[in-house]
C-alpha cells in the first residue's frame, strides 16, 4: 500500500499497526551490536511532510480501519517537536479512529524536548515509546558505543513518565558477553528499578552479519554466553529487579526460554521457572525455533 524504503522494523506488539515511515534509518547508527540500518539505502533522513501526509491519506482511503500507528524507522523521535506535532495532527485529521500512536525512542532524542512538549504530543495520541536502553551498565554502554549512560537513559525514561506517556524498555541479554554478564544484569536491574517502566522486555543479542564489530568493541574478547550463561544472567536480572507494576515479557524469538508476567507479583514464579530450566525440567527453544 505504501512505498517503504526497506528493510522496515517494528516492535512485535505493533503487528496490527499502520507503519508510517516518517524517517529512514537511524540518526545514531553506531551501536556495535546493531546491523538493522547499515545498508546504503538506509542512510538517515527525515521524510518530507507532504510525503507523510500523502501516506496517511493513502492509508485512510485503503479501507483498513487502522486504530494504531507506529512511527518508523528507528529514530522517529529525533524529529523536532513541531514536526512530530504536525504528524500527529495529520493522523488525527485523516485517521480520526486512531487511538494510539507509538515510536521507537533513543534517550538522546528527548534531550531537547520538554515534558510540556511531550505532554502535548501525548494529548495528540502519542501513547507509548519503545526505548532501547540495552543495558544499565556504563562499561557495557561505552563498549557497544551506545552513546548513552545510566544517567541519560534514566533521565529520558523519567521525562516520558512525567509526560503521561507509557514506556516499553528493551534490555539485551548477553550484551556484556561472558566477562561482563553479571554487572550488565545488575546495573540493568538498577536502571529499571529507578525508572519503573510500564513494560519491560528482554531479547538475546544476535549478530546475523558476524561478530567483528562486537569483537572490536571488546578488544577481541567478546564471547556470547551459552544457554546456561544466558539463563544465569536472566536469573540475576530478575533477582535484582524491584518493580511495582511492570508488564514483563521475554518472549521474543531470540529468547531460549519464554517468560511472561507482571513484576513484582510474579517475580518468584519467573525465577522458579528459570531454575527449573537450568535443571532441565523445562525445555528450551531449539535454534530452528528461534526464528532468526
């Protein structure tokens, strides 16, 4: 229906949404673990507003009753406030049945946006931001060249909360390799405890185009934890999490063990499931089942 610059990525929960490509690629695009936007055609740029409006009109005329819109690509919130406001207003005008607008969000995207501006976007329908924190550990963040710290990630998550927008945070298991596995898990839990996000999901780092960039980031010593190591890392993360009412999901295709619950009430159950998996009492996904 729409003319996308491929590939286009979206969160799993946005599978029913209209994917509206308001930017192409990622403005940072320097993370050692990420190959999502490395193709030549994915060089970052903002789409023109008239092209965005035409895409919205095309969607409105398609006959599909879209109720959700996801602003792609990986860096839509890097757009200035006025451009984001104009996009939300166009969605409201041409797709009045839409009840939720969402986007990926790098913490740095919010540095130059006030809580008041974010609240205005929330009033226009921006309901949830997917924040790839990846880790709460400053050493891991430095090595993967995330361009963020524990402090900058927390500041962004607090700003999102203050504006009344829901946050869905992603943590990448295995990102610290074997060497930094435990401190990665502990610091990530500390970040989540301080931020109290609405949603938390964990994925396992995957390197489909090879390990060279991560090897360089870890001085040639990056070793991804095996299944047991990843389960132990998850056990440490959950053990250190003290969340009040966060919906937790570890059901992405990359995970060997599917975990779902609400933290903290389901924390003992989830930890018990990991311990059962470590004893071989719960089967793990085979490689072919991970859908990668």
